[in-house]
């Protein structure tokens, strides 16, 4: 009973994942075999059963983390693409010869804008 409580407090304190449970079970199994605690007919199946349960869960958790990471990368790349496209969009009328074709300045003659109804509009050739 005391061993179970010690294991529970250890697991709670260190916030073990399934990988951690597997390592804990292997450690307990090693200690039981090393110090000849309990019959091997009980300790070996318990350790193998725990490994058989924890290992696939750990693999699944690793796969799940990888999927989340890929989704985060895709979202970040989409944000970066949107930012680059916003920077590449030029202000002003591209058909005007005075247009600066820049995302920062509208044109050389009337930088404040607006382009609609500008008396200096000159079609681009």
C-alpha cells in the first residue's frame, strides 16, 4: 500500500506522461529483479503488460505532437505569406505615370492621396 502511494505521489509531483510511466515501470521492474523483491512470475508479466500498454500510447502521443507541430507551422507560414502579400501591394493607381508603385508612398506628385480626381493624373505609356 505504501509503495502504491509513493508511486502515485511521484507521478503527480513530476507530472509524468505515458513515456514517463513506461520508464517508471521499467525502473520498478529492474529494482524488483535486482533486489529479488517478489516472485518473477508476478513482476515480469506486470512489467511486460505495462510496457505493452504504455509504449503504443507514447508513440501515439509523439505522433499527436508532430501533427500539432505541423499544423502550427502551416498556420505560421500562412500568416507570413499574408504579411508579405500585404507589403507587396502598392498604393495608388498603377495606371498613372506619377505612381511610385510602392507600399509606402502613393505617388511623387500627391503622396497623401487620393488618386481619384487628381488633377495631375497622367496615363502611363
